[in-house]
C-alpha cells in the first residue's frame, strides 16, 4: 500500500476536508509545522485544524495527535524516510492494547481498520 496515500486519507478523516480543494491547494500543505512546539501549542493548532464534528464527539485528543504523527510520517518529503505499512500497523497496534481482536487473524484488514478507528475515537 502507498503510505503517502494513507497519510492523506488520515488527514482527510481528521480535517473533514478533501485532499485537494477547489483552488487546487493540497490539504497536507496546511499541516506544515502543526506538531512543532510544546504539547499545549500542538493540541491547540490541531484542534483549530480538525473537523468540528470530531471536536463535538467524545474523541481522544491523544489518539488524534498519534494519528497526526503517523500521517505526517507517511507524507515525509523523502520517500525512503516514510514508514512501511508494517511500521504503521505496529504503531497503531501498540497504541491501544485494550482493543480486542475481532477476527482470528489479528493482522487482517478488519482488525487494522478497527485499531485505526480506535485511535481516532
């Protein structure tokens, strides 16, 4: 799987915006530097950027921040420095040990989706 596209997908889910707007501006350009600075500053910038509907839900900001970090890593300018999908699955799996397996194969696509969903909600 193309991890760049996966990063774009995560940004779309978090922001509620399309990858490319009507003016041709790309979504990922809006997040440059968003995770720089102290923790309070990072959270404030992410909340300003993310979809208002997510803010109204009982969403874990810790999970959103983790997903943002994964998405930013997926969009690294140097493709050789982007994580592999195995790295991403490992990071998502480590992030929440309380998620129970929903299939016999913990690495199935439904299990991976369940873990990604858990990060955001």
